[in-house]
C-alpha cells in the first residue's frame, strides 16, 4: 500500500504530538489495513479477523507530502492466529517495522459477544 502523508495524518492534527509529521497512530492504521487486506479474500464470508497484538517501532519522521509504502508478510499461522511482519519505507529509509497479530473469528458470534 502506497500512501502520501497528508496534513490529516500528522501528529499535530490528530493530537498524538505537536509536529507536522506522520503520526504513529496513523502509521499503525495503515499497517493494520495492509494485514486486513492480505487475509480478507482468504476468509469465508461469515468470518473476519480482529487485531490482538501490535509491536511497532517508529524509526523515522515522514513530513507531509512524503510517499510511504507499507507492506506486510504473513510469517506465522497457528490455528486461527495469524502473525504478520510489516515494514513502512519512504524512498530513503525504513520508517517503521513491527508485528501485528490477528485472530480469525466468526463475525456474528464475535459481534454477539461484543454488543
């Protein structure tokens, strides 16, 4: 997934800091989006995946206008548990790396417990 850092993505805009660079929470959102997309087409229509654990190192600042590519690789499957490693890069450097764990669940059953 290739994104361009917009003003709405900055720490100053969302309140996670006061500088106009890609906010860590937005970076996490993009990383999670990549993992969701990676698994979505492989799930039965009545199943989904939910995030359960995140490890994220935010290594470099990305100012507004920077293009950042976020990619994930499925590195472990343990029953319903899926483990992804992700990397975010701009043209010059690794911006972030980490791991995201997701669990495959029955959508209706999950929602009935959550509501």
